[in-house]
């Protein structure tokens, strides 16, 4: 079996834990690039040469004597350059999900890497704002492709028992990329007094290093066994599963059992009569009791609100926030970098808590703490600005505002950072899970693009009151999550179809319906636990048993009628 795979593939050298670690390292390389790319623009937006070249402002000596302090005169242009990147990630996500199902995960990762390298090269060589806008769009497409396919590839090779923690660990590396970007740009701000073009061109060009490494080595990694089964390459899939799970001792039979489950599910998916297109998923056409459109809306809006709770503004415009709080330009950049170090370590909290307290409670306590922090940060910033310049009062209020930002980012890292990325991977049927994840990236792109376009305008017009808007957004998420988002924690992926079978969008109806379905149709739950498909999207009946069993239905009002007919 193994002879069909490239002889240099790491699957021949490593197995079990070592092979999983190798795969995780490659996935982390992509996630690191993603984080670095996000954090990079915060420092670039403060570079004198960049501001002058793009033409959206100028620099001057601040009242406290700090030279080269940015003064933005065209906030729409500044925000547009940043936000057009997210239009690219939206297009790239849809493209990546579509290509990934056709040519495989590995080739799609290579395509995304090459595309991002092109975009990075164009950004690094930009000569005006029109050039930069086009380059940001190209780079965003490459990032969107990677964001859509890398998590799918990683989770399809990982064991189900470690998938949740693995996603959380991934985002520790994501924020590590943000940290590297901030501190690299902080160091470059001292080169030639921070006025040379190296301050912004080098950080952009630095992205090419992880991308080139990703493009070079991805070819030596195994393809997703699930995709291989889907396209009929069973021998390769079985060999890779054997290397991932082991073949001897207590591991004997594990790979074969998983392989048979994957084959069975792939065969069942071929009987689906509804369209798997993005448009059909968005409209829910033909999905019946699967309620695909509802799931799409949930993941899209969860990602949009993830940005509106304030992280998009803090990540990119942290130096601006700290300047509003009373710190000079250099100190603002230093504090921003320190803030991101705290941010990175806070993500480790989620590794240990997410599977214990669940998705909903994680979002609850995150929204409460983040909302309070945002309101206090805005209030302390205003008090600091009203106090005499450089007075002890002004410094105290500025420090208090900075502390609230630290609390916000640390709380976000432990809560809202991870859940909106896990939820799309959990709630969609296997047949459309990759495209479902792409819809999550679409929501993230819309949220980021929308907010980064408005952020410079809001900070320029209402300054610290922008933080109040973020605080209000956190408050809105509390009833939103409570009413609309069912708990996915400690439920099998197959049970998700039961969880979303209710015709009502309300969470309490979904939970009530889920409980009734489990009580009235116990065999459905047993089938789900054994990894079998639960629903036929057209009729709402079990896939394999609908022809012979009339007693199963996702409509709880008809269940007893079906039982009576079954007895007759």
C-alpha cells in the first residue's frame, strides 16, 4: 500500500504520535503566518515612510516631544487598505473549500502558499496606495485558501479525542505570530530613527519565509485519509490511517475500524440527493430537517461578532488606543507588544477549560469580562485625556486604561478566540464540513473587513467612545448566544443532526427536541454513537433504515403515530 505514496513522505518515517506531531507542526506553520499577517499592519500603519507613500496622512512632533507621531487625514483610505485584505480572504475561503474537495488538501495548501507568496511580494514592492490595495487583495486570497483548508486537513488526520485541545493549541501559535510581528516592528522603529522604508517593507517581506517553507515541505506530508477514501484511493487511505493510529499491540484493529467507518460514510454521502453548493447551503434549499441555512447563519454571525466584541480594533489599532490613553508613539508600540504576549499565554487557558465547561459558558464569561473591560478602558482613556498633560493623574488613568486592554485581550484569548473557529467544524454534516468551515472564514472575513474599514473612522471621529461600541457588542452577544446557539460540547458529530432538527431557531426548542428524539428514537442515538449517518436530508428519516422502519422521524409530533403504525 505504501508504495503508492512518495517515498520521501514523512508517513514512511514517522507513525502514531510522531506523525501527528509532524502534521501539527506543518499546520502550525500556516497558522503562525495567519497570525503574523494579522498583527503586522498595526506597526506598518505607524511607519512614517508608509504613511507618506500611501498618502493618507503625515507625521509630526507630538506635544510631548515624540517625533514622527502619525496624523491620519484620510481615515477611509487607511482603513480601506487594511480591510480589502479581508475581501480577499472571503474569496479565498470559498475558493479553498471548493478546490480542496476536488484536488485534495495537500495541493490546496500548496496553492494557498504560492498565492500568498505572490501577494506578499506585491505588497513589499508597493509604490502607491492603488498598488497596495491590489496586493492586499491578492495576499488575502492566499490566506483565505489556507484558512479554509488547513484546519480541515489537521482535524481529518487527528484523533477525535484530542481535536478540541489541538484547535486551542493552534491558536496559541496564531497569537505567537501576532507577537513576532509586533516586536519585530518595534525593533525596526529604532532603525534610522524609524523613518526609513525598511520599517514597513521588511515586516511585510518577512512573511515569505514561513510561506516558502510551507510550500517546500507540504509535498512530503500525507494526504487526508478521508479525502482519499472519498475519491476512491482506498489503499493509500488505509496505509496512512495505519501509520497514524498504529497497527500492533493494543492499537491493532483501530485503523481498520476507522477505515471501515470512513468508507461507510463516504458511500452513504453518495446517496445524498440535495445540492452541496455554497448557494444551496446558504439558502437551505432541499436540506429539509438538516436546516443547513440556519447552521450557516450561526457560524457566519458568530465570527462577525467575534470581531465586533473588539479584538479586530485592538489587534490592528492597539497603538492608536494606547495613544488615546495618553502614551506616546514609542511607548504605545512597546505596550502593544507586551499586551500580545499576555494574549498569547491566555490562549492556554482554553486548552484546559473548553471541553469541561462547554462552548456556551465559555462565551458567556468571555462576553461579560470583555464588555466590562471595554467600558472601563473607554472611561479611563477619557479621564486621562481630560487630566493635565504628563501629570500624575493623566499617567495613572492611562495605566488603568492600558490594564483594561490587557484584561480584554487575555479574556478574549481564553474564550472568544477559539470557540467561533471550533463551532463550524462541529455542527456541519461530514459531507459539507469543509465548506461549512469555509462559511466560518467568510464570516470572519466580513467581520474583520467591515470593522477595520470603520475603525480608523471611528477612532478619528469619536476616539475612546469606540471602545463603548465594542462594550455594547459584547452585551449583545449574551442574549444572542443564549437564545440561538445550542451546546455542541460532549456531543458526537453525528448527533448534531438531531440537535438542529427542530424547526424553531430557539436554543431551548432545539434542546427540548433533541431530548425527545433521543427518548422516542433510541436507535438513532445508538447509530450516531457508532458513527453512522443519522438523517436523510430529504425525508428526515435514518439513511439506512428509512425503507424498512417507519417508526423513526425527526418530527416529534409524529413519532407516536409512527410507533402505532409500526406495531400494526
